């Protein structure tokens, strides 16, 4: 079926080459509108978080919980992409804060897993960037935040339109060329604590009917902890050709790569005495990801819009590590006078997606209606090579001795059909029923050194419908109530299938996780106040884990299988108040808070050689309270923001272990509160300064005790640090 993707790309290129002829024929009947520069008014910067409109392009947002973050207007640490500052006004965002270098954003909402945001359908300008939804849904692609204009977040009830992930859709909207200039140059250069040096440089503009934008980004840092050097780079080029006001085609080629030295996990004793300490000096991790895409947009008529996006996620994720628990010392052998051999793992990604969407305005029985529908096709091949015998050296060396311990492919083909219909029942009430039908399969094949080859194949079928509905009631022009429920699912991924050793077995009847998101909320947008309150529920069935069992010969065995269900409910609240002091000064104050209760329902999990009933236990990494509170003061061209971020305690494992283990991999994760200060001074339209003081009180904290990558144990978060950025636009 890759022929379909190749055909789509070829067709798109053919259209580019021939649209000049089309434009010439139509030049008398269509006009191109030249956009003028827009000045930012007081009303626009009052609240730098907004909601999505009813529709945008071929997407329908009516009745859903949505947020739009204006990144350009933020007082925040943009160079290092500090999530608690960028997502401060989105209630309930949990930040897995183990990498302060800015390489990745690890976030989640509503008690889901924050690892590389893999519970979200993550997009860049509507283009899928999850590495492999069915094999490894993490988003290894990492854009520089300087390239982002806005961030759009659609919560879980958006899963029917955008993809079936429980978390919903997270869409990064990138900057485009200045339509009023043929050439524009932008540069942002930053320095900061822990050896931070960052440079972002972009060119863009409009030449006739062509808009272009390209950037190069480079960032290096020594990191907060010892042996945590980071070297990041990213490049992108996009070009949009608009021969008429009705038609446009966009080609985009983007890449990100970084090499991150991993300082290794800590146990509790080491964290308390020396949180910057490193136990590893030879561990490295590096994703190198390419995201090419071609997007076509066509307004067939005033009532009908069409979009076709064909894209890919290509590249690799590599690591070379002395992969042992924190209580195992990496030292030179006194006999060989060498370190032990490290383990090399390499993933290669070949993920292709084509998505055709349509939005149509129509009337039925005199009522206004909007129909959104489309089809999505995915063809992915994740080639995973692991347990290679690496070198005894200390550099980033991916060479191995002999053969791989695991050499496998995880191939998926999947089709999805989705429909959603907006129906206005009068001027105030609207409903939006919808469905999504998934049909496909994933197949694992290959070689695992410690398993019988006949036991390797594992076929997982993804075939089921998902249903949902949203509604919205307009109280008046400033207030509305929304409610919705939508089914969602999370595919069984590669790591869930692969047995860790000869003592493990993967169930022959693994099931995809599925469940639903439900929410009801109130939004108020007034002259000087913005508020939103949401109650939500999330049912997550067929969670994956391990159980203890005995084989037919009575031998102990670990079974990788579905262990049970969980249920999360909570309240998300946001209130911001704006006060105008005089014509030159104003301030705003906000609170963004989420209260959650996430517990296991009927479920059990392995503990040693026994299975323990965990019904009623809290879901791991789900703090009950997350609250961010801030004050922004503006005087003429100066803006200063103070932010206090509080996260309550959580558990590292489903057994809700309180006392930490010897290696720090399980135990309580204590609560923590962080104070940040950020400021922006807009010298002129061409020059801007940003400064930030992160973790001003130098709080020593950690956010999670991961059970797998980057190693089981404590990964301390960054202490106090500063940053300074200078931006120029010519």
C-alpha cells in the first residue's frame, strides 16, 4: 500500500508543476489578497490563551475543550522549552521534567503517561509527528520553540477526528514567511546557566504567489547534572504556493537531531546529598528524525473545503548505554583495565500517513449544519535492533561486536474512516455526533536470541468502531456550556509485546487498551476576566503490565498481558483577571488548577512471584493536585511574569510503594513547588530581550521514577538557573 503514498506525493508534485498554467487561465476570475502587518492591541495581549473557533480549515472544534497558547507573546524560557511555563495556563498538564536541556517536551493530562507525550496525537501544522502510533507512539521529533507561533490543544473528546489517542490532539503551529516582504531575517540567540548556548536563525517572505520560511537552530548545553551534555540541531524549509484564493499547496521538509549524554539514575540517598551527581559517563541517546510532508487545501465552493496531507516520519533513535540499575557501579575492571561493554540499541522508523479531509456547510430542515469527514491511511515499519554488544569506550559509538540480541520488525497497515456532524438546534444549542472506524493489523517478526523462532510472530488486529458526541449551549455572547463523550483506544505497542528475557512470555491474546473521555464545562470570556471550569472522566480499560504464572512444567514465568482497568475523574479550572492601571501600565493574575482522582478498578499486577490485587490503588504518576499561579505586570514595552507551580505527591508504581527501593526505582514521589520569573522587553519592532530565572528558590526535586528509559530510578530536575535571549528582525 506504500504505492498509495508514492502516488499521492507524485500527484502533488505534478500539481505544483502545472498550477502555473491553471493560475494563468484563472487570473481574470481570481484575485490574491495581500495581507498587511497587524499591530498587537491591548485586547489581544490581555489573555494569551484562547479557545479554538467553531471550525478552522477542515477541522471542527465545536463543543470540545480547546486551548490555544500564543507562544510569541509568552514570558517564558523559550530557548529550553520549559513546559511548566509554556503550558502554565492549561490546567492539569503534568510535566515529566527530567531533561532541562529542552530536547523533548514530556507532558500529559488527566492522569495519562507523560513519556514523550505519547498519549497525544502530536502534529506540526496538522502533520502527524508521532514516530509510530502503533509501534512506538512517542514524538521524537523536536521543533525549536522559537519556530512556533501557537500551540493548539484539543482534549480527549477530539479523538474521533484526529486520532484515537486518549490524550487528544496537540498541534504546534509554526511560523510562516512575512507576507508583506520579499525577504525577512529573524535571529534569536540565547545564553544561560549550565553552559547554554542557543542560536535560531530564520528567513522568510512572500514573492508573488509563493510564501517561504526556513530556519536553522543549534543549541548546546552542559546540563544541570554532571555528564549530561546536550548537542541539538534542527532545520526546516517550507514553501506554500497559492495560485488563487481558493487553492494552495504546501511542501515542508523538517528535521531534528540531538545527542544527549545520560547522567544515569540516582537512588534516594544520592539525590538527597548530591542531586547533580552522575553515576554514568558513557551513556548516550540520540534521535535523528525527518518529517517531510505535502499538504493541499482547496475551497471547492463557499460551503465546501477539502484538504489532503501526505507525510512521513523517517529516521532513527539510537542509544549506547551501560544499562544497569543505579546500584551497579560502572567501573574499570582491574584485570582487563577496561570498562564493561555497553549495550547498543537502534530503532529505524518508516511511518507514512495520508489523510483526506472534507468540511461541508449545509442546511437540513432549515437548520444550519456542518459535516466533517475523511479517511486516514497509515503504513508503518519499525525496525528494532537491540542488545548489541557495544564498545568499552566512553564516546558515542554505535558499532557492535557480533550479532544483535534482538532484530525485529513491527509492521502496521491501518485505515480509519471518521465522520462528525454539527447541527445547530436554534441559535443557542448545537450537537455534534460522530464516529471513527479503525481497521488494520500489526505484525511482529524477526529474531530474539533467547526465544524459539516459532514463538516470535505476534499478530494484533485493530478493528472496532468508536463513537462520540459533543454539545454546546450559548448562554450569551460571552458564556457557554459544553459537554461531550468520546470513545478512545491505545494500540498495543512494540515494547508491550517483546519478552524481556527467556523467563517472560507474551500473551497470545493481547488486547488494545480502550475506554472513553467524558467532560462537561463552562466558559466565560468577559472584558477583564476569562474563566473555564471542566469536570471530566476517563475510563482506561485493558491496561498493560505483567503477571506471575507457572508454565505447563510448573516453572515460574512472567506473563506480559492486560492487567485490568483504571478510572480517572477530576476538575480543571482556569481563571485570569486583567486590571488596567493607566494608559501605560496594567497587570493580570491567573490560577490554573486541576484536581484528579485516578484509581485502578478491577486489576492485579505481579509482585515478585505473586499477583497482587490493586483495585483501589492510585494510578502511578498521577498527582491529585497540579496548580500553577501567576502574575504578569506590563509597563510600556516591559512585561514581567512570576509563576508558582505546585505538584502534589504521586506514586511510582501501581502497588503504591511508599518506601523507596535500594535503587530508587519505586517509592513515593514527593510534592514540590517551583518559583520562576520571566521578563520580556520589546525595544522596538526589530529588537526584543527576554530573560528568565528558573527555579528561583533552587528547589531540589524530581517528577517521576521511570521504570524503563532512561533507566529505573530518580532523575533529578534542574535547580536554579538563568537565561537571556536577544531577538532581532530585519
